[in-house]
């Protein structure tokens, strides 16, 4: 990816017509294996050319984000914030040495730390917020390009993406995998489901 496209993605996530700051929700599938919280790599000019926009990993909403008690916390914190129950390390293992290494990562809904079990219910009660969130997602995906391969984490995220796909002016291929926070899900099963999704998207 060119630095100019990286800058456009971060700029839109920081300042957009929807007045939703979500730069700390997004990231790319590369980690410092010794410190999963490390986000400094995204300031390294050697890393940016490796980052991808045609491959995407999409969750529903952030279970935790790096807010730093700031209105505009640092960018690229999504999926790079270790927390109790967090399994971002599973994603690190699943993507390493695959076409989804360096893939763009985001959440379909930029809703601050709302429990995922309550998100869909919340949007049903607030259709104007759902419409705004869908429009934001469509614009976000448009910045990435027209031909996207997406691995969707969980059925709820798929429900949101399906609504956006109907309005997105481009081609989207996607596969759904179990959410890694699902109770009882073993790491080996998550890794297998991720590998199967990659195979289907080739």
C-alpha cells in the first residue's frame, strides 16, 4: 500500500462527515510477537508498503479500545490491545504467512465498548444510528478498493455486512468464521476455521 492511501484511510477515520472518530478501532494484521499492544510499527515507513487493503478482517464491534481517556486516542489500536479474555494472539497465529497477513482489520460498527450481545438490539431501537453506521461502513470499505476479500468474525458481523453489501459499489467475497470469544471455542478449531476461510477465498 502506498503511504498516500494509508494517510487517506487514517484521515477519514479521524475526520469524516459522520462525526465518528474510529481511527483507534482499525488496524492491520501484523503484530510485535513480544508485545501485542505495540502500535509503533505503524509509524515505520518499511511496514506501510506491506499493508493490504484488498484483504479484510471484520469484527462486529470493539470489546475494548485504547481510549487513553482522550477524545481522539492513537490510531491503529484495534486488535492490538491486550485485555482479559482478548484473543488477538489467535489472529496473529491465524494470519501469519497467509494472504491475510497484513490485512486491514476493522469492526463493522464503531460503537464504543457496547457488549456485542446487546449491539444488534441497540441498533434496532435506534434506526437512525444504524443507518449512520452502515453509511460509515460503506465509505470505509470504498476507501479500500472495489474487490475485497473479507473474513467476517461471527454471524452478527455478517448481518451488518450483508446490509452494507447491497449498497457497496464493488465486489465483495466473504467467509464467516466463529467469533473467537465464543464460549468453549478451542484455539485449534478457530485456526482451522480461519484456514478454511482463506482457502475458500483464493
